[in-house]
């Protein structure tokens, strides 16, 4: 069915920001979070974007998603305790209305070659 991607852990952070934040404040938060990939050695890659509502189920009110790549759960733990991450958490936590955070080891499924 699929092949486990050994040595890769995805850390997903989905959030909704509180009402009343300016576009500049949101843009700065996005830039600061995205810069963690340059500051946290265990973070190997980061992707982020604004969530789009393109189905009848909606998106639960969440507005942004950040997905980081690590080589292990130990790398995720290093990120969680890294001073740069802790600084951003303290700086921006009050701006979040709600959020979800989870980690998973992806299974890759590729199309059959014919």
C-alpha cells in the first residue's frame, strides 16, 4: 500500500489567529515562524501556507498551516525546547484563537509505473 519514509517526521501546526490582527502583524508572524528553519538545526525543511476553503466541509475556521520536517522525534523535541522556538511561542501565543499541533511519520504512496 505504501512505504514508510524511514527517518522522517512531519510536525504540523494549524492555527487560527485572533480577530483584529493587522495584515502586517500576520505577515511578520509568518516570516518569524518560517525563519525557524534557519535557526533550529534539527528542522530540515518547512512549508507553510494560508488555508483555502474549497469544499463544503470548510476548514474549521483555521487560517494557516506550517509543516516542518525532522529526521526523528528527537529532532522534534530539540525544536520544541530550542530558544528560538520558545521565544516565538512567548511572543505570539496570545495572538492565536485556536490551534492544533501533531507529529506523524509519513507513508509515501507513489503511482504505479506502467
